C-alpha cells in the first residue's frame, strides 16, 4: 500500500477546517474516555477493554454524550480500532519488545487525527471531500487515475492539518533488466556500493536542512513556553523535518527504482541494525537509511520479478578477496584500497565487500575445499546453497502502485 500526502489549508474559522479540528478533538476525547475506562478495568480486574466491547458501546455513547455530537461513526470506530491495536501491542510482547500502556492525548500536543475509509471520500485535483466535513482544499495531493483509495488519514501537525491517502493501483511496469545480478553492500561514504563498482549516493540536501533544524531547535529553546513565538518556531521545525524526510524518501525511491529497472537481481546481507547503532557510524548509517533502501529494494524486486537473495550476516566481508576468496587481514576504516596478499589483485574496499556478498549469495567461481573448516568457523552458508530468496523487510502488496510522496 502506498501513500500520498497533502496539506489541508484555507477554511475560515467556521469553514471545513473548523469541522476537521472539531472531529479531531472529539476523537481525542473518545480515545481518552475508553483509555480511562480500560485503566479502571485493569486496576479492578487486571484486564483490558478490547475492541468488541468498546465497539459495542460506541453507538450509545455517540448518541448520549453531547461532547461527541456530530462525530462521524466511521471516524469514531477507527479511533477505537487504533486504541485496540495500541492495547494489544501493550498486552503481548511482540518480537521481544513490549510496548508501553497507551497514552492519554492532550490538546496541547496538537497531534489530533482521525481516519476515514477511502470510498466514503471523494477526490478532485486540489481538494478532497470528507464525510460530515465537506470539501477541504488540499495542497499537493495527487492520486493516479486508477487509484482505489483505502484509508484517508487526517492528522494534525504543528504547522496545520495534513491528509494522507493510502491507495491501491496497478504497478508501473519495470524495464527489462540490462545488467546481471549484483551484490549490494553498505558503503561508508556512500549509501550503498554495488559489486560492479556503481555507487548510490546519500542525499546531500539533508545535511543542509539538518543545519537549519539545529538552528530552529536553539531558537525554540529560547522562546517562552506556551508563547506564540514558540509555537511559530515549532511549526517551522515541523516543516523543516518534513522537508528532510521527503527529500530522503524521494531520493531513496528514485534510486531504488533505477536499480530495479537496471539489474536482474540483488544479493544483500541482512544488516544487524542494532549492532550498527552501537557504533560510531550510527549517525551516518541512520542518516543514509540503508535499512529503508533495502526494504524498498526488496519489495520492488518482488514487484518486478527480480531475483532477491538475502544472506544472514555471518562473517566479515571487508578484506576478503572477491577474486580468489582469500581472507586477508582486517582493514582499518581509513584504508580505501588494498591488494590481495594471495593473488595480488587490487580492490576498492567497498566494491570488494559488495563483490563478496554477491559471491556468497550465488556461489563463488572457486570450489569449496575449505568447506569443513568454514563450518567450524561458524559460516552458516556454503557456496550459496542456503541463500534465501525472500523478503523479510515487508512492503506493500504486489498489486499496488509506487508513487512519489508529495507534501
Ligand atoms: Zn585474491
């Protein structure tokens, strides 16, 4: 499922945006109401309130509580669904990490929001019609002609209201690949390096925008809490953060699209992102969003029917010779180029590492005389036999279009 976003604007105090704000407040009240009830229940009986119960009580609540007058039933129902999901995440540990008890929402957070089902809304260029709200002008929201809107989310951000639409549409066809399967590895100076020597650059724009964010952060801290100026700075900050997010997303989507268009497939190493976060490189890795790049590469490969080989990270890939498979000494970070001690081939550090990923994924040209030894040393994969063609990164279903995200 892909999403496109727009910024809702215009609307006088009594116009559609006032309705949007009212519904946002009502959904916040509803969330807090059920959350308080759940907290009471938990204290008394050690049990949570779940969807069936909340949903059953909803029609009556909407009818009887004057604070909720005029709240569209669907928006209320979807608020309850989200609370239910938050409670379930809290109740059972998911992947080892249990989430905390959901929080009460405050008006001052200016983070209200609600959702509609796509078929209840109408879309035209520059505007969207929401149930019980009417037409809302929206800047930059563009849906492909064949798009079937699924979920329409209206959310408040410090600088105003935003509309995002998740939709399904037929995918844009990919070109026939002209290049063979390639190995992908994390670069130090680049976002990623391919085994054929191609490099994917990290977006440059983000750096500049980050400077602006740091400046705005300092400015915000100078402003009085609760003051108008502080709120203005926070709005500017939100816009700056969004600009960075969008620039990165745009860059990544274009880069991965180009890659999937060009190559017959990809061999990647599953990255231990937790491991990376502990290192000094964490910042530049997070910055480069390598994990997101691999996720996009995985699902786009699936859409395009490309080969996808994902190997567990089982050994170091730097310092291993892609020409003869000899393992040389560890390379300090400063060493960009090195020569193999066994065969004398000269390698670029990162390109060679990507070459090793490819070699392990598809099986090297050399036989595996040292197989037993390798096993002993903890290699899980031999000659690529157990390289898996799968995607653990998730991604949208196959019948969904890939669209640029606008803001
Ligand atoms: Zn060599």
